[in-house]
C-alpha cells in the first residue's frame, strides 16, 4: 500500500478540496480565516504537504460546501 500522503486517494481528496474552493470563488486565505487558521494551512493541504483529518475535512466541507458523502463514495471507488 502506498503511503497515504502520496496515494491516489490522497490526490483525489486534495483535488476535490481545491476544485470546490475555487468553484465557490474562495481564496485559500478566506477559507483559512473561516477555520481560524492561517493561509499556509490550506496551501499545505492543497499541495499535499499536509494530510487533513476527518474533523478538519468536515469543517472545510461546511465552508466550501463540499459533499463529503459523495467524496467518500468517490474515494472508495478509487484504487490505492
């Protein structure tokens, strides 16, 4: 099994977060501020340098209106 930080599923996850953030017209700084974090926090997630835990994902999903259930379904269909 590939290390989760560099796995295909991780790539799908970070792409979904970044794409949805952009689709909503939000900057990394705006999302970070809504989370009570600094912009590099979001940049590190989107660049794959930092994994996002479940609670962070749920908070991010609320802000960027990401359908977590659909994302999980997609991740489950993604090999590795």
